């Protein structure tokens, strides 16, 4: 059974919306799971950890997006 163009297209916007909403929760990930960072006192280490984790998550998301484009476009 062949999937038509209209059947597979709607998946993409929903997926991108999920990725965009995932970025919002990055800060909460930092505070809930402190093992993402080294344990140091002060706001500066929190900011550095947040940036580093965001870079890692963006990289993973970009890989997922590339795979999705290959599979669904």
C-alpha cells in the first residue's frame, strides 16, 4: 500500500513543533539533572552548562531532522 503525499506531509510540522518546544525545556533539564554539568558553585557555571547542553541537544536534534528529511521528504 502506497503512502500518498498528503498522508506523509502532516508529520513534518508536528515534528518540528516538538523540537521547538523541546528547546524551551533545556533549562529545566539542567536543574533537574545536574549531572549534565560539573558541580561548581555560582551562576556562571549554570550558564556555561546551559550553553554546552543546548549545543549538544541542538546537534542531536539536527541529526534527527536530517534523518527525518531523508525518510519523509
